[in-house]
C-alpha cells in the first residue's frame, strides 16, 4: 500500500458510508479521519488540518453547507479542498454549496473507483497551483499567491480559495476578456461542472471585497480585470 501525507476528512452521518470510503481511501495511502455531523467536522478539521474534506449536505446538529461556510471564514482552511458528496441533487443545493465555498459537488451514489479518480484529480490541481507562487502587483493592489492574501491600499484580507483563484486568473492578464468557459476550466477544472450563476456569485463577492472598479462584465462573453488609470 502506498503511503501519503495527504489528510482527508470524511463527514457523513451514515456509518456504512464512512466505513466504505475510509477503507478505499486508506488503501490508497491517505490518512483518513471521520466526523458524523457538521459541528464535529469543524472540530476535526481544526485538529487535523485536512488537505481535503469530503462532506454530506444533510446531517444532524449542523448541515454540510453551514459547516462549509464556517470553515471558509477561517483563513487556515483557504487551501483546504471541500467536496460535497450527497444525495441532494436539487439545483438550489448545488448553487448553495458553491456559494458557501465548495470546490466540487458530487451526487450519490458514486463508485469508489470514480471517487478516487476525482480525489486524485482535485489534489493534482491543488499541487500544481501551489507551485505557481508568483505574486501580482497592479497599482495599490497586491495579490499574494503564497499566502492567499490580497492587499488593497492599506487594507489586507484573505479570500476563499475559489474567489482568490478567480481574482488571480483575471488579474494575471489585465484588460484581457476571459470567456466563461475558460474561467470554468481554469478555476473549477474540467472535472467540475458549474453554471454561469456560480461564476457570477464569485464575481459579485470579489466586487464587494476588492472593489467594483476592477471588474468589467462583457455581456454574453465573460469578464475582464480593469487597470485603474492614475
């Protein structure tokens, strides 16, 4: 069995699912921890600092969406991948998950081999992104890739992973119009299917946090990062 330092937290209120997933992921060499509800998930995450969290939506005490929102409020988990694995297939649950900061949303049931493939794909993407540590400075805006930190003037703050990646992508080529399809591919990856609303929600949040003046909507095409004139 291969050994890995990658830590994975499984969160589900069904013991049999935890058992099956734990076994398959452990066989791949991952260090696996488990939790049975959202509150316990937060405690386990704070204790073990997982690289990946695979979480159900419907759970007692605190559901997965709420737990995801709480985790994303803590910059310690900016680099943590959060993937929902759930029987909830409604559009509103899907949208709510991505608004809360999810990286992927996978419907149950799923074959263990398919899940393992998804896990490996997500972890590969994160490793590749972490190797790209170039910072971007435009005027009084600094995007610190290594610390996932954004500085605007005298204000400094951390962004959730997907918001940061979207900002970094747009700012990497100022004034270039990025088509929605390219944004989906670069930020969410080809293995994750997201709708236009997901991108729009993340842009709206960036406008609120970084500044509306930096982002321009190109109707019917996509978005671009606008360089401020002195």
